[in-house]
C-alpha cells in the first residue's frame, strides 16, 4: 500500500536516520517480534516534533486510514508514531475511536504498544465517555484476548482517587488465577500504582486475596520501598 501523503516526509526522515546496528539491538530486545529502523527514543521524539510542526496532527478525516497504515508497516517506529500522535489529542476523541484503539490492541500486540494504548488512549477515552466502561470492558474481558484483558486492568492506572476500585477488584478476581505473565504483571502493577493513592486498600486486598507471587510482589513493591510495610 502506498505511503499516505501525510507520512511521506516522515518516511524519508526515518530512512535517513536508520541505523542497522541499533535496529538489531531493538529487534533482539523485542524478542525478534518486530522490525525497526533503529531510531532511539530521543531522536524519534525530535523527528515527531518536526513532523507535527510542519504537518500538524493526523488529519481527522484520514485518521483511521493513516493509523492502520502505520500499524501494517513493518517497522515498529510507525506504531509508536501512531500511538503518540493519537495521544496528543485525546480530549478531542470521538466515540468511534475506540474501534481503532481495539484494532491497535489486538494487532501486533506486545507490552510496548498495549500498555501505552491502555493508559494513554483507552484511559482518557473512558474518562470522557464513562457510559462506555461497563459494556466495553465486559466485552473485552469475555473476549479471551490477553491483551484486551490486560487493558481492562490497566486503563485506570492514572485515575488515582477516581479509580473505580469495585471495577478493578472485579477484574482482578476474575483474572487472578491466570497463568499468563502479562496478566499477573498487570494485576500487580495496577495495585502498586493505586497503593500510592490508597495504601490501606491495597494492603487489605493483598492480604485477603490469593494472588500469584508475581502479582503479590509487584503490588507491595512501592510500599515496601517507602518503608510502609
């Protein structure tokens, strides 16, 4: 598929800054799941800023087409670009964007993309459209897709005192017997982050639920480092 006009200059810049040695390092770090141009985060951010200054954010009328092109591109930098540029305008998100977010979660799924989407795209979306939370998260929990389920655990990560603990607790209980590393890690991460807001709740939850060793350790890590337990 030809490169969309909006991305052609950025493609030239990516190619000009490609580094074969760094590309191999990045590919190895990601368990050989993705190809890379080999552009490290600081330079990538600089190229993104230049692109935004010159061309603006992703055109609204072509958003789905451009993001899907990025997702189908072999180099992982394109997926990072799509996520980060969507993340720059979450306040303008419309209801239809959740379908695009779901597409991004279930395709080329790995922690580096799913975690960003969960926390920085889905999280703000469901704050803006709270009436979507119940139906959407139940659908994702029922899907059997580990990455959609991980998103259900993580989307409230930045909600702090606005965290719906009843919802979080229900999802954790439903998934706490999972053998999947990424589910167990997400449970611990969500509890650890919430412990910074409500440590007593997390202590009590960990005490009264049979979490996996990984989830248990992750949940208590921040409080242990602070000498609170």
